[in-house]
C-alpha cells in the first residue's frame, strides 16, 4: 500500500502526463512543435521574455530559441522587438492573434474546469492552486537536478 506522499505524487504525475498529451494535440492543431507551444504559453502567461529567459525556463540553450522564435513568428503567434530599456536585448512577445488562438484552443477546458470546480469554496480552490504551484516548483527543481547529473 502506498503512503499519502506516493499516492499524491502518482496522481500528480498522471495529471502531468494528461497535460502533456493535450499539449501534444494542441501543438499539432496549431501546426507547431510542442516546445513552441510551451514557449507561446510562457509569453501569454508572463509577458515578453528574452531568449535567455525562455531558454532557462525550457532548459535549452539560448541558440535554440532563435529557430523557435522564427517558427512562432512565421505562424503569426509571436513577434520580436528590441527591449526599450536595453537596446542590446530582444524580447519575444505573444502576438494578439497568437494569444487568441491559444486561448480558443483551450476555451472548452477553461469552461469545464470552471464548472467542475465551482462547487468548491474559494478557500478550497486557493489551496488547490497552492498545491499545484508547490508541485510545479518541486518538478522544476528535480528537472534541473536531473539535467545536471
């Protein structure tokens, strides 16, 4: 019998696998690589990012970001612009059309999650969000550690 930590970890890993599968399907639908879709998500969620910031988050080299940015630009999902605070730095932005396409792809999921969790109190939802943030942070830390080994 698994302890509560193992049971929770297994459920969260199953969730991660399901999210990975929907991301694969979404990337195919948009005609981009899955990593490109993750980059687009980062831009929509966090705003403009430099190649170095995207690379650090994705665990790839900054050089790998240029072709990714090119693919996102070619598809109309993103655009590059000089950083107004540092003209040596280029920022990658989600285009309004790219953000809209990504949102529309997941609109049904947003609605279903909203409906499924509407029976929970705001406090319960806040606790769940905190649990997921903690899980994401732990997974990120372990990913970094695995890449170093």
